[in-house]
C-alpha cells in the first residue's frame, strides 16, 4: 500500500473535535473582525468631511482642481464645499464629528447592558445574524448620504445610533460561543490570538475606507456594510453555539501547541436534542446576580478607562496624523493601521503573560503602568517626523490595546464561568455584556472629550488619555 502524501497525513492527524474547534475559532474571528471593519470608516472619512482650507486663494484653487480631477468619475454634489462636506465644513467641525462618535458609542454602551440579557434567552446564531444584517444596513445608510446629497446632521447621527444599538449583539455572542468551546487551560493565549480580530478588522476597515475616501467617500461605508451583511449570512449557515450541539466535549484536555484546539474525543454530527435541552434548561442569571460575581465590578471600571483610551485612538488617530504630519486622508488612514498592528502583538503578549503568571490583574496593571508614559512620549516624538511616528504607533498600540484585549476576552470568560456559578454557562453572555457595556461608557466619553478638548491643542488630549490610564491602573491595583 502506498504511503499517504504528507499533506493528507497532516490533515488526518487531527480529530474531528480539533477541526470543529479550529473552525469555530476562525469563524468567530472573522465575524467580529467584520463588525470592527464597519466601525473604522468614520475615523478615516473625518479628514474628508472637513478638509483643511489652504491659506492663500491660489493654493486653494489648485487644491480644488486636484480634488476635482481625483473624483472625475463621480459627479460632485452641488453642496459639497471646498472645505469638506456640509454641515462638517464649519469651524465647529470637531464638535460635530465628536457628536457622531458619541452617538454611536453611547447607543452601544446603553444597548450592551440589554443585549447580554437578551442574548442569554435567544439562540446565539439567530441573534448574531440579525445584528450583523442590521449593522450592514445602517453602515451603508451613512454612506448613502453621499450619493443622495444629504447634509442634515441628524441623518448621520441617527445612522450612528441605530448602528451602535445593533452592534451590541456581536460581542456577548462571540465571547459566549468561544467561551463554550475553549476551557481555561490556555485561555489567555488562545483569546489573545483570537482577539486580534479587533485589530485585523480595524486594519481592513482602514484600508477599504481609505481606498475610496478621496474619490467617493460614500463607498467607504457602503462596501464595509455589504461585507458585514454577507458575514451575517455566513453566521446563519455555519455557527455552532456549543460543542454539545454536535456531541463534542466541552474542554480541551491537551496543552501541547499542536493540540491547541484539541480534545481526545471525536465529535458526532448527530444532533443530541436531550443535550440541548439540558443546556438551555439552565436558568439565566439576573443582572444583579452577575454583579455579585467577584471581580465583575472592578474589571468593568478598569475597562471603562482602558477602552476610553483605545477608542479615542480608534476614532481620532487618522485626523491627528493628518493635522500633525500634514498628510492627506488616505495616507493618514493607512498610517493609522500601525497602531492596530501593535495592538495585535499587545493582545497576544498580554494573554501569554497572564497564562504564565496566572494573574490577569497583575498583567493589566503592568501594561497600564507602561502605557501612560508611552502616551506622553507619543505626543512629543510624533512631531519629530514620520519615522518616529511609526515606532511610537507600534509601541503605543501594544500597550494600550493589551489590557483592553485581556479584560474583554480571557477575563470576561473567566468571570462568566466563575465557580460561584456552579456550571451555569448561560451567565457568560450577561457577564460579558456588563463588563463591555461599562467599558463602552468610557469608549463613548473618550472620543467626545477628544472632540471638545482638541481645539485647545492635541497635547491636552494626550494629557486626558494619560489621566484615564492612571485611573485604570489604580483600579487594577485595587484588585491586586
């Protein structure tokens, strides 16, 4: 008998259970990456909604001709001014752009507390699919304002509010699903790698939005909206909520890297109805019951300040680079992706360290302690040239996103499966929603404060971010 080819031997060396875990890991990664992909365009398009008017009339005229030549294939709307898109072409544009961020993030924060409770009581697959289809619709709706020549501020605010509400279906759903499939053994590392979907989504969203931002910024929203909606259909067709739904074991037993997604038992494709009844028969936890779990309140407030810093960068970094480095919107958007590249390494490093130390709070505190002075260095060094900005973007991204990634993934999953719950896995959705919902309050405040403070100077924005990091550090010290 001929020897099997190396590729086939590699494929057959993994059990069916391992393939299921790898599939769910990859699928949930792509699903939530698409959510973040749809959040990023607003930060890229800000530089186009308000263009910096040139000092002299001659420069302004040349700039306008250049811009007109770029968008020749697209008919220029009559109300699009030389300084941007009405109503964002006024002097108070930073406050108006801040209002867009605040509308999305405030709706997201409020909706998150409700979303976790609803998510516990509905099948994850249906709940997540509905949210992704809604998010695709409202993301594209913002971009349609370009094609239909809409200049009413409330149209864009309502699109942001609606999108913020439907996007709350995403995080509790995917964390619950990934928490069901993976045990605690290497949870920090696994979820650190998995949580890079945030940065991958931001990078892809930046590149897609930047591709059209100078020629037809409406497509910067419509294309991501279509992608999210398509991924919603993929979710409906393929997502498996719990290993027991396909008769898989719940906890991987091996700690070897080649068995990262493994368990010694194989899955069966036959659906086990009695197993499903047993799982769904467990009563859902109450909101107050979730708050009584040790560590939920403390980590929630730590995330509030950590997410304030992270989302300020998410929504304002491209505009900051445009102002400081004097780059156009496309180049600033491309450069801003380096912050998310650093975030990928930061999230993985935080998960790996916390697994080795078996101390999540200590890992968060250590990275927060380094983040505050790094932000000060970023504000000073980024004005020295492009090369210095690149280096500081990578370092800042790692230290800012590391604690944020750790709390929203491994910590949330740990607390949602706390021993005090006596095996009630249905609490994971509510716990995740409480932690991320509280964090989202900070995410809403950060960009809003940046919009209010930035007219007095970008240095003041960085001081605000350093104070927020210090507050997150104090909360993490309390948990120690």
